[in-house]
């Protein structure tokens, strides 16, 4: 099918789903042979909060850094990724895009305004006042007319898109045009989405919370563009600080969810960002009390210049609970509004995707910790999360069309910055020897569906069988060995959603005992911030059959792969500066990957 033919097909699909129909389809044929790692959420000087932190990097800097080039850093140092990315999207805030940078330029017609003096100042307090003005203007609370300039926004957007095109090298490095829609609820629960376009031709003006605070209106914007041949998706992020709103059981207008809503959300939002530098949104100890790894890199604070500091409630804010609620709705009402895959990103406001724990060059500009000394001088509250994360996409080539198709098909997973390679398939008759076969990938595709797929009913001839799942993983060459592979299952039993975790492959001998699975151990030397790969395993694999399968109950299955403990950026900075870490700040972490689920749907009654 030609590119134009695919666009027409997608346009028709978007129109159909806009009328409430549900659809599961693949936009490409054949097996995805390669995994590509990238960042879909990065801010430059054109995001006003980044400029307020004295960040001056451009989208051009971002793409050069992602490709492995060296950049100048604060203090005269030079920074570079150890391993370049395969794809990148610069996603600056759409709200008054580039306004602060423009106001600081000499000769701006409003250069004498108070906010222009604030954004041009190097006084952090003055810039903070400008940031508060921006926040009030976004929420239409005493909006500052100096910040609203549609023509200036359009010029910045053209530069962002042109820069993405200039750095696009099909087969080598992929770029996407993107922006962030920075909405929140009236009580400041995060509803933010990153919008990523498949192509760069004839793109509309970015949609911002100034246009609407409702995700449903953002979907209408996407559907309108799709009807004229411009495809894009929205990727929600930081559900962990949504205060229960990201996965509420009502829409943003307070109405009950229905099949029409579910179809629109599934098509417009095929992925969700599960991890980034503001924490991980997989699950929470209050929601998964029997999961020993549920407390990983938690960040629950709601930060608002107007609301002060609040704490986000776990219910309605985490991925696993959303998937559970989704299959419960499927069993009860026949639709699932939460059938999304996973991605990861940095959300750094420094213009660079510095997602390597041992190479954290900056998170949010020189005012917020660009060097080990600056970061160690921050309060302990600024050290609660690691350097995360990345999106992994399975595709047959490194191009916009192929990688975007992976997003659509949810054949993706998120990592905390590590480059663990993970494959996950579900079928009905995988043999235990599958993972040892040379053609295991082709056989897995032929016999089932990959991560992000749906197993619909029990096929003829397999009655009485439980689904089997094939999974294999290999460690990041620059990181720790693998601790384990887990399959997390959610199902509905007697009308109640429940979760179970299965350790299907372990690194090391003798760890499975009558008392349960023993910890992998820890080789990190806290005095030197070094470790040894003498525990765990370089690769792990398993073919696993669900022991509790109920063919009448919808279910989901996803994979979590854990590395052995390795040094966290906080330990690297502590050793580099000789400054002890504040009490309670972690020194190590277990990097991990979270795959998109495979869903099981029982036959329709």
C-alpha cells in the first residue's frame, strides 16, 4: 500500500472511530525485526518553564545531542551521550509557545513590560514571578496579554518542524514533530499529553490548554487533522500526579464512560508514558500491596505555582489499576477505555535527553542542577527519582512511518533509561523449546500476537487450552545483568478484578525455594559507585502457560524485566563531589522495562 493509501485508510478509520466504532487492526504486515530506542518528550528554550530556569538550548541542540554529538555545558564542560538515540521528538509546551524567549530578545515591542524584564533577568526570583504569570495566564486567571501572540507562536512552530526535518535521516535517525498539551483539572490534577505527528507536511497550529482543558476536545483536534490526512497521537504522561483524574471512571465533563469514549481514547491515545524523571506510573504500594517492587521511584507530589504543594491520590493515577478497571468494564459493559500500550521518556527541560544514570549532564537547566555540585546542593526532595526514561519500538526499519506504526500497534515498551531488549508474544500452542529456536521471532508471530496485541476467544481446536506466552530479554551492554522476568496478569474473578505476579525466569541458580524467590543480591560498591556483573544473567527467556486461565473472563498480561542493582545518579554525584547524600536518598536502583500488555477477550456472548 502506498503512503497516500495508508493515509486514506487511517483517515477512514479516524472518521469511523469518531462515530463510536471500535476497531483492532494492524497498519503494517510482517514481523518487526528491530528495536529502536528514543525519547518522545523533551523541552527546549521554547518551553516557558525551561526558559524560566535559564535554559537556552534549541531544538537543533537537542537533535545533535541525541545523535551523539558533543555539546558545550555550563561551567565549560562538554557533554555527550554514551549511546546515541534512534529517534527523538522535541515537544515544547504549546501554551504561549516561545513567548519568554521572544520577550527576552532585543527590540521586542514589549521589552519594557514587567514580564519582559523578569524573563530577561538572571535573578531566579524574578524568573519565578514570570513563571507564575504564565501559569495564571494558562488558566485564564488574570491573563497577561503580552504573552499571547499567535503569529510569534506560529514562527516558533515552523522552526521546530523545520529543525525536525533537517535532522531526519531515514534508516539512521528519525525525528518527529511534536508539542505538549499542558492541561490539568481545576484541582490541579495532571492531564498532560504529548502530541506526536507521523509526518511534517501541512501541520496544524499546536493545540493548547488555552483552547481547552478537556482531553476529549484534544481528541477532536486530532480527529479533525486525521480526516484531512494528517495523523497524530496523544501520549498521556505523569498519571502518577494526576490526583486520580488520568484514569477516572468518568470523562473530564463528569459523565460516565461508554463505548464511544473507549473507542476514541483507544485510537487517539495508543500509548502512555509509564516512566520519566518525575517518577514511574506503573503501580503503587497502596494499590499493589503484594508486589515487592511496587514502590519503585515514586513521585506523588502535585506542584503548582498557584496551589502550592499537594499529594496525588494513588487511585485513578496508576497504569496497572487502570488496566484492571478496563477489563472489569469489558466484562461488565463490553468496552475497555484503558487499552493502551507503554512508552518512556525524559521530560527534561534542558534540551538534552540525558537519561544515563552514570552520565546525567542536566535535567532542567543550569539553575536547577547542571553539574554534580549543583545537584548535590539541592534539597533531598530534588533527588527522589532517577534519570529516566526511553521508549522502545519494534519496527522493520528506522523511519517515521515504521516507528509510528509501532506506536499505533502498541508494539512498544518503556524503560527507565536502560536499553534492555524485550520480546513478548501470546498464543495458544507455543512449545517450550520456542525461545531456543533460531527462527523464534517468525514462529512467535505466526503462532500468536506481539505485545500490544489482542487474543480474541479460544480458537477452534484449542478448547480447554490456556494461552501460552513467549518472552525473552537481553541486558543493555552498558548496564547490569538481568535479575528476572516477571509476567503480571490482571483478570476478573466473580466480578472482581485481581492481579497476580509470576516470576517466569530468574538470573542465577537456586533462587527459587520453598520460601519463594530469593533476592538476586547486590554488588554495588558505595565508596566508588561501581558494580560487577557477577550475579544475574545476560539473557533470560521463558515459555509460560497461565495456570489460572478462565476462558470466560477478560484478562491482560504484561512483562516487567528487572536488572540487578546498579549505582543511581545520586551515588555517582556523591562520589564525584565527596558530599554525603541526605538521609533516605537512594544510592542504587534496579533499572527495568515495562512492556505493553497482551489482552485476552472472551468470545462475545
